[in-house]
């Protein structure tokens, strides 16, 4: 097992559009396995290749990671494409490249995704209203150099979380007041079950 080094915001590799994978050889299988090893060790439910410094269109997801529903059920997505998206859902999101930061992000509630598996075979997956649906959209953004901080449902909640975790300069007290004023709830700093990182 090989654990790869995570890249954290503001590492420039996170803003790059990743390249398509065209050969399905041993090195691709090794990257997938190393990414899964890294994701499990880091307690994430998803990981995209740019997050380990590899600008290629591969991402791994296991929404059962860290739950009682073991054994692991990983999915490796190569060259994924969302072919249908509809509806809307808002929910808490985290990212392994932004340790400790969690805020609400709006996503499509139903998607159909096309991708290739490790053998290069075309696959199709449909999901609706669940963590898998959210994780796929989050990881696909990574492949395009897009980050969840640009998709926050509330810019104030995001700034508050970024400031709290030392990723942004800001007046914490003022942000808390503003967030309460817009109807937000300040949370106690303990990891809740809805806080999973992608
Ligand atoms: Zn992420």
C-alpha cells in the first residue's frame, strides 16, 4: 500500500484542468490503488487525482468509507462526464484539500454519469439525493480545476469556516454575527456524521 501526499489549497495543481487518460495500463491501476489507500487513510469518501498532484482525469469514491457498512466498496471513475443533471439539493461538504472546512454547497439532486473503468470499459451510473451524487459532482469539479469554495450556498458561512481554519484572513466575530443574521447556526467544533471530506 502506498499513501500519496495530499495537496492543499492554494496549491496551483488544484486549479488546473486535468488531462484525459488514454491508456489503461499498470500505471493507471497503481494510481487508482494508491489514491484509494490515501483516501481511506485520510478518512475521505472521495479523492480526485489533482489532490495528490496528478493532473489526470481519475477520481475514486467510497461512500461507505468509515461507516459500519464495511467491507469497502470503492468506485474508480476514469474520464467521467455528467450527461444528465437535474433538481437541486443543498448539503454540508468538506474537502481533503481544505482540512477542517465544512459548509453548505448546492448541487444537482439527480445525475447520470458516464465514465470508464480500469479496463477502459464504458460505464454508466445514475444516482439521486445521496452522498454518492454529491461526491461525484465534487470530485468532477476537481478534474476541471474548480473548487467547492466557489460554490458555497452562503459566502459568509464559507468565509467563516475558511477563517476559523486559518485559510483566510478575516474578523471571526464579525463573520459569526453576519452568519447568525442571515439565519445560520454556529456549530460546536466536533466532527459530526454529516462532515465527510471529498
Ligand atoms: Zn475536494
